[in-house]
C-alpha cells in the first residue's frame, strides 16, 4: 500500500509539472500567429487570459496585458474584425491601464475609431489619454489631435493645439507641419485672412527648406486672390512656380486669375460705353443746328 501511495503521489507531481502555464499558452499563441493560424492563436490567448483572470500579482498583470494585446492584434491585423478588435483593446485599457500595451492599444484604437466609426471625438480622447503618458511619439500624437479638430471644423481649437505642440515640442520634425496646419485653420476663420497669410509667411521664414514652404507660398497666393488682389496673387504664384512640386496646378491658378482680370476689365469697359451712350444727346438736324425750330426741321427732307 505504501508503494502504491508513492506511485500516486509521483503521478500527481508529474501531472502538476506538465500542466500548462500562462506563458506556455502565450508562446503557442505567438507561434500560431506567425504560422498564419489566427483562430488557434485566439484560443491560446483566451486560455492564458482565463488562467490569469483572478491573479493580481504584478507578473500576472504583465502577462494579462500581453494576452489581451495579442488577441486584439490578431482580430485587427490578421482577421480585420474591427468590432472584436475594438472590444478587446478597450478591455485591455480598462484592466491594465498603466501597461505599455495599453498605451499602444489607445493609439491603435484612436485610428480605428477615426477611420471605421468616424468617431473623431472618441479618437481625440484616446490620443489625449496616450499623451498624458508622455510617450516618445508625443509630437506626432499631438499633431493627430490638431488634425482631428480641423476635420471636425473646430478651427479655433485646432489653432490652439498647434500652438501648444510648437511650444511643447519645439525641436520636433512636426513643427513645420503644425505651422502649416495652424495657418490653414486660421484661414478658415472669418475675418482672419491677414493672420493666415502671416502664419504661412512665418512657416517660410522659419523653415525655408521645408517641403511645405512652396505650398505655404501657394496658399498665400490663394488668400490674395480671395481678397480680389488678382495681380498680387499672380506675382506670388509666379514665384511659387520655381519650387512647387506641381507647377501645372500653379499655372492653372495663374490662368484663372488672368481670366478674371480680363473679364473684370471687359465688364468695366462695357459699362463705361453704355453710360456714355446714355449721356450722349440725340443727333440734331441741320436746321436745328443753325437755330431752326424742331417743327421746321421735321420738313427738312420733304
């Protein structure tokens, strides 16, 4: 009997030693993903998560975040199931908010909300929450926030966000993009055409070698044209031709401005001629010219 008990204990130890751990399921899930077996990967991620569900140790929280992130990525990147991916990314953010995986989830979720649900304010919320973690890509995320406000038509908030970005990330590669977006936003606000032109000019002064510099000059020409200053607009666009990547577009705007000038001039000439005709007296007969009465002039050619 003693020998039998030892055998039972030994089998139990072997069985316990062979029991899968969460890390084993995670590894199998990663392998299945790599081998293009997404359904199997999801099963393994779920098994790992279920084993960690009630474990609140720091190690378990790390593994739980990895399991949720892995499953969400499979739904999105491998199966293109947006609804399921959004749900798991949200669950990850809720359960493991301070994890690196949650930061990545917020960024991905923001794009999914923007592109697939047109939930622009929801996307802004996710980007803003990510920015609070001071991520390395902070300038880019802040720029995305500003663009979303522009897309919403909230041009004043867009201007505010771009100013904050330039102040906070002064050495970022997104500064010139932000200045350009800022000028575009200002141009959309009624009565601020001059401010917008100055903003475009500021971009060209600060970043003369930026690929956006010729586009800024082109926009300055459009602002002048909108103000009725067609000659100045043409001068600006002619200068733009030297560096603009799409000279045919610039030439088209120049041609249209010249046509407007020609039409305006022709209309003015026509109006002057009509006015002159109205003011001109009716021609007089020869008798009237020498002082004859009109009734006498009526029989001049009888």
